[in-house]
């Protein structure tokens, strides 16, 4: 049975680092919201901000690959209940398993340092500053998820925890 591994968390907590490492480890199809939204912005339609377009695209592409029986990693901020629901529906509609993962950084000073020192690896992609990260809407979770704290765990440890959760059927 394929699995949709849906990442969520504020910018700068380490989602992309963990998701990329996990994708390499388990050979999963990798979807990154930043890449999709950046492509929409740079398209002839110049869609910016992308609003729901990027998340709808991620859910549709995830669904296509889950239907092909491929494991999928969705690397997104996934800040609100509706975007989480769209990904859950992609899994449900294809009979795939869903593993929701929330990545946090409980050390505020470390999180801020990461935001202030990181550089984009996408041409034309603008990163959020600390104030914008703090002001971002991020709904509290109401459904089960695996929470990983990158202030306490290395990316390697996070990948090990995810693989353990996958192997346990979580």
C-alpha cells in the first residue's frame, strides 16, 4: 500500500532538509510546495501569491502518484485545516496510507537564527523574514500526527523516527 507522508510546519523548522533526506532513503516521489509556487509565480500567468493553487497542485500530483502505487512525500507548510484535508483526501481516494508529520523548532532563538541566515535554493524565490513567519496563520492540529522537534533531534534522527513510524503502521 502506498503512503502519503505529509509534512507541515512553519518556514525554517527543517521540513525540506528532513523531507529530502527521507525521499532519498525510501525512494519516494518528492513534492515541494516552494518549487510549485515559485513555478506559478514565474509562469506567464504570474500567479503570485499562489493562494490555494500550489496546494491544490500538490494534492493532485500526490493523488496521481499514489494511484500509481508510489509513496509520496509532500513538503509543505500546510498551515490550515483545509490544506491538510486536501492531502488527506488524496490519500483516502487512492486507498493510500497517510502519515501526517508536523515539524517544529521549540527553541525560538534557534528558529529565528535559521530564518535569518538561510538562503533560497530556488531562483526568484523570496524567503520569509522572522516577522512574517511569526505573523503567519498556522492552525492548531486537531488530528493525529507525528511531531518532530528539530531543536532536539537531528535531521538523521527525524528520518529514523519517520521510518520507525512507517514500519509500525502508524
